[in-house]
C-alpha cells in the first residue's frame, strides 16, 4: 500500500476538564495551580505539535506561532483550545503521538512533585506502606486529562480557511458531545479525596509527619488524590491566600499609620513560618505588591480566628501565636482599624469574541487575534496586581482573580476598558466593525467560606452580567456585583449595563457619598424602612395586578397613586428620617443617588420601585466595601442583615 | 400488587412506591466533611439509584422483619429486593395526578439564534457514514477493546452557544414524543408556547436547592464556638404545589418500583429515612399505576408507520456503570441485554452524554465502596440494527436495565427507554 502524500489540514485539540478541574480546590493554590497546570498542558500540546511535525509543516494559530526556531514561551498563558494549520499525510497518527507525549509530560510533572516532597528530608518509600501510593497517583494523573481532536482539509492556498474553520469547529463540537472516559482505579474502604470525590486518597496518614503535612498544606487526616498532590506540590509558590487578599487594605493602612506595629507582626510571622498557621509568600518575583507583609496567615483575623483544633503547635509556638493576636488587637486599637474578613472574587468573560473570530477570514488575522488575547491575559495579570489582587488565570478572553474590597470596582473598570480598547484597536485595524466587550461579575464574600462557594458565586455574577437585562434578550457587556454575608447564603445582586456607565455614575458616587460622610453606612436601611412603611411592594403588586386584569375595574385609589406622589412621599420621609448626619443633606444625596438609577425618573411605578430596591442593595454593598476603606469615618457597628450566628 | 418481569430476572411480584420528601434531603458526594470553619457538605441534585435502593430495602425489610435488630436473614432478604428507579414525579394541582418526569435527553440542545435570540433546538445525530477518504475530515477516538462499536461524531448544524437555562427534566409524555420522532424535527416535537406566548421547552428544574448555615458546638462546653460556621447544601421537594413569581411550582416526589416477595411488599405507607443526616420521606402507594411503566402506544404507532427502520436510540433514565467508561461490554456480543432472547444484533454508532460522575457509597461493615464513574442519566446511545424495528422489540427495552452486572441492575442503574432516529 502506498503512502498518501501530505496535504494541508486545519487541526484542533481541546483539552479539559477546565471549570470543574480548576474549581476542585480547598486552597487558592489548588485553584491557581489547577489552572496553571491546564495552561502548561495546553502549551505542551502545542509544543509537541511543533516538535513532532516535520519542519515547516505546522503553523500555530491559537496559541500564536513562536518565532522560527524558538519554543513557545513558558510564562504566557495558553487557552485549552489549540488550532493550527498542518501539512501531513496522517493527522490522526500525529495527534495520537502528541497525546502520548502530553501524558508522559504529565507523569513527569507528578514525578517532579514527588521529588520535591521527598526533598523535605523524610524519605519517600514505594512499598505498600509508603507515605504516598505512587502507583495509584500515577494512574490517576494518567487518566485525568480529557482530550478531543478534529481535523479538516483546507485548500493549499488557504483560500477556504473561513469555511474550513467553521466545519472544523462543528466537527470538534460533534466529537465533544461524546464525553468518553475510563474507570478510575479505586479500592473499597479507601477514603475519597477532599478535592475530587471521583478519586481515591493516595496518602498514608499514619506515616506522614507534621512536616509532610505542612508541605502538602493538609489538614490533619485530609485525604488527597494524586492529581491534587500535583496541584499542591507542582510549580513554584506564586500565590497568596484569600485571607491575605482580604487583609490587604488593613495592611496598607497600618504600613502608613503604624509601621512599627507592622514590623512587629512581620517579626512574629517570621518566627512562626515553620508552623501550620503562617506560610511565606514569595514576593521577590511573583507578588511584589505584598512585600509589606509577605505572609499568609489567618491570625490577623482575631475575631474570626479558628485555630484549627487539630493543629499540633508546641507551647513555644502557641505563645508566639498569642503574642501575634495581641499585637493585632493593639494595632487595631491604636489605629482604630480592624482587618476586614471580606474580599472579592472577580470573573470576567469577553462578549462577542466568537462573532469577532467568525468575521475574520484569514489565518493571519486569527493569529493577530491570538496575539492580542495573550497580550490581554498578561495585561489583566498586571492590572490585578496594580489593584493589590491575586491573579488566578486568564486564558483568551477569560479572567479570574481575587481582589481586596477597596480596589475591586476600579479594577473591574480598568479590565473592561483595557479589553474593549485592545479589541477595538485590533478589529479596526483589521477593517471590522464588531467590537468585543467584557462582562464582569464581582462577588463579595467572607474569606472563610468554602472556595467552591466563592468561585461559584463569582461565576453566577458573571452569568448575570452576561444575560442582563433578560435571559431572552441579553445585552451582555454588563457589570454585576453580588454580596453574600457569611451568615446568610442569599446574595444581593446589582447589575448595570455598561451603557449606563455604572462605575462613574453609580458606584463611585455612592462610594464617595459614604466616604465623605454625606450619608451614613446604614443609610440603605433608612430607605429600606421607608419602602416598608410605604408598603411599596404590596402597592406595586396591586397596581400590576390591576393593570393586568382590567384597569376599568381597578380600585379607584390606584388611579391616585402616581409616581410623582410616590417620589414626593419618599423625599419627605427621607428628610424626616433621623440619621446621625444632617437629615436634609443626607436626603438630598440619597435622592441624587436614586436619580442616577435607571427607571427612577420614569412614569412606570414598577420601574421606580426597582430603582429604589437597586439603590438599597447598592448602598448595602458599598457599606460593606467601606469597612475596608480605612480613611473614611469610623463605621457605626450594626448587626449584619440576616445574621443568625 | 402487579406482576412484572424485571429484565433478566424471573417474574416477581412488584409494588410501586411514591417517596415524598418531608425534610430537606442531603445526598452527599464522597468528599469528607467535618464541622470545621468554612466546611461545606455538598449534595447531589438527585440521589443515585443505590441510595434510594438501599433506603427502600432498609425500610421495607425493617417493617416486615420480626427481628428488632438487623440480622443476617434480613440482609439476605434485602439483597433480593430489586429496585427500578428513582424517577421524578410532579403534582401540578393539589390532590391532582402525579405526572412522571425524566432527565432531559442529551440529543437535543436548546440554543438562541438570530438577532431576536429566538429559541431553537438543535438535534444531535451521528454523522452519516459517508465514504471517508483517508485524507478527509476526522476526529480522534480512543477505542475501547469492545467489538461492534463504530462511533461517529454528532452532526452539528449550528454554531450558537447552548442555552443554559433549560429544564433538566422533561415530562415523560414529551420525552416519548421525541423518541417517536425519527425525523429529528425537535422544534416541532418539543417547543410549546409559554404563558407569554414565547416558545419554550416545557419541563422542570428538579429538586430545589437550599443551604443551611450551622454553628459549631464545643464538645466540652456544649456552647457555640466562635467562628465555627459551616454550611450544608440540601435538596427540597415542595409537598404541595404553590405559585411564586408568576410561576407554578408543583409538588415533587420520587417514584420507585420494588420487585420482591409479597412478604416484603406489604407496606402501604410509612415514614422512612433517605440520604444523609436522617432526611425523612413519606412512603406511600399510588392508586393508579403511573404511566411510566406502560409501553406507550405513540412509540408503537411510530414504529408501525416507519418502513424497515433499523436505527434505534436508547435514552438513559438512570446512570449507567460500564467497565470501559461509556462503552458497554455487552456490545462484544452485539446484543442489547433486553434482546437476549431475540435474534437482533446491533452496532453502536454514536453516543452523546454529559461528563462522567462518581458513585461510591457505604457498606455498614466494610466502609466505603470503591468508586465507579457513571454515564449520567440523559445520555443517548445510537444503534443500527440488523433487522427492522418492531413495537415488540421496543417494548422489550422499555424501562429495562442495560447495566452490565446483576448488582447494578438490581439497584436500578442503567434503566433506558427506546426510540427511533
């Protein structure tokens, strides 16, 4: 049988699982390295395609082709979808070779992680009583990557690139509709991993020393699978925890107002860095904005402190812990500022990117788009750092990060404007009118909540932004901000279209109003009480019902309730409301904020009511943000709404 | 009490039970959970068949056993109870009829298309086996060591993103209509106007979700511990229909059919425990046998009107466990378990399914079971048969289990309903 001559194809490889795999984590490191590992695996896939293809036969599109003779950069993020043009006689065979090479690479990553674990000084054995069941761990790592590939012929001069790409992506979607998998090795009686219930525990806790547990960042007896061991041990430690992110506004504050106190805390943290309660952050290279206090520790949150009851600290270490806690208390008293345990999870996703890609008809244009998306991911990482956050991942048009309370709105705005202007410049340069935008979800939560809840709520906020104002007619390009009190599982949600310039016209004025003391942090309660006094919800429901049935039969009073009456009544009650601020000034400010909302000035009483509800929620969220803005007037302690514990 | 012949088993008396959740239910995934700060117990959206089978066996044997404590004879008797289910039931009016619902099939993808974001349904079918030249289009496929499997990718006709807000459960009647539609015109078969007149996919989201915040209690003082807040996720079923936000929310319950000896099926109603944390459900019998157990006339008619149709679909109503992941080992014989007595062979040519899910569980003395990864309910398998389909052939597969092992079959895994394509 004679071999067929090489012919040109478009090929694509999608790897996974993405969202589920990244989200399977208890610590920020699990999230970050999960995403890093996928990006590295995607990079390895693209690199192996280059390595295993005959010279000059492969032209990468996503990720962008490196310069001739060079490898793909190791520090640029690579999305999980690889697209390339290939001239080959048997793409199926090449893709199989690449798949095997990537699996071998993953095995090496686990081996490297195990070597790192071994270097702690405690010997790692491979016998039945080993600390880690290496055989099972390898089988789990070998099995975890999802792999889907498709190829489609293309004309030698690429003249049918656009059509070929459409067919290729449909072919891939058809392949991905079958989610094939192999059974995992599993033994009855074994615990399941705390990060992924599909996989067995590979740790032998009876043999693990305190030092081993610390290396693996384990709670005592915490079961873990091989893939999760790789997440905990792989790569360099380039990440900080959510507690450090939450504490950042306070640390910046005391760095200015009590530098001696901060120096004392640094000294104590250094003394405790070999224990379970403090971990150092490598700020020399990766997170320089945390240099003032390069430690991960929950000891800062005295009131929320939960010294893990299973931690085995020595008496000496306990003394240091107590001194640390007392020092935090003293600093808080001296500066009048306590660390705020709330922080923000941000999830953002590009809008109309698929449409933009479809409008481009040449490989070169797609390569330019590919370069631009990589550049944006790098910009997003820098923007997050500038706003004192921790960047978890950015692949293509996707961003996920943790931010302090006080910088989150500004960071969201900078990400949005940067993405929009980058894309506009690119598309204009390519002669296209489509302008991709960025929908952003910000979710405020307590750092002690399960990471799964924090990430899911951020994703929910992003979805909310994507389908605003209605699921049937989404405008996208929106900003959704949610707040969930730790003691209440129900989030507040405020979503605004970007067209309304919500940051400039709604969030910043509301923040300024509270920062300047024009209205108090409890002002949202005043409006909430007034709406209850006016029984607005019942009124609106009755009016809607009357309108829906037959206005001729509606009660006569419904005709007398006009939006003018409602607005006047609201203004009067606001002025009469006794607050600690000057009532008149506070009322005017709140009416200004209400006037900034969509619908408040309309004739539709339902729209007016929704505007009032939105201002209540917005001010509630801004009040929470104000607890981490330490240069504002001190907060009047008030019970959290919905607090039960 | 009616006589049924569960697939592959001798005829046994059977009884159908409705399980109405009374308290919030917790169907734990296998992740460890303790009352630590920030800890979170996750609940699956719907119980695995083994969870319901185990709870029913415990309740029914416990109710009929003379022994105050569970003994070896009881364990043997329990293992002989065979369970079909669980299936979702909904009651839309107080005191009204209970309607069966099934997991939405994976061969229909709701999408919004055009400037007006019109809802449309994309039908997934295996690509036609065109004569593919070696240098033509292709996809990878990691083959399993099983014969009679020639998988082809699904034919994708649209590029829009799937609509996320689509119901997870379809009324059985709608699922049957879809299974009887060999043309693949899903818009016509499925879409119906909602109260506002817009097309939508009728169906339900399933059990509702609720979360509870708990305070840790010190074992030494019996008082609440500072900062120890942890969360549990639960599933809730309304006991009566109610209206909220202009929508009608029906009462929900689980349905299961139990095959066993009459001694163990003499319970008419009782309270029993289901899932973690002692969730309570009320067990009762229904006056009329739910329609889900009857082979539908619509399918019989559809196959009668089709000429020499040799393309069969199987839609999974409960998850399935196969040794080779998504590929059943019985394909080596080319015979679907429900057709063992019939001389019809099949070739598996397409699968559409969602991502695998883990199933484990506990045994009283042995601790945790080994994990199995399952093909989730809703998966659709496409076959080509070597003989024309008949109503009798389809009836033989109706609510049969295609699980590979007797144990999984007796727990209710791999229950399918057939259709055409």
